[in-house]
C-alpha cells in the first residue's frame, strides 16, 4: 500500500503549508498593529 503513505505524506505537506501560511498572516497582522 505505497499509495496510502504517499497520499498521507502529500496531505501532511499540504496541511503544513496551509498552517504555515495562516500563521504568517496572523503574525503579520499582529505586527502591523502598534
């Protein structure tokens, strides 16, 4: 079942990228406010 681990890795990478983007936007918004 190599495809199961492959799909799991792809989903993990996508979720990590989405969380990283959301975290960067959140921190930029906090830094923008004095």
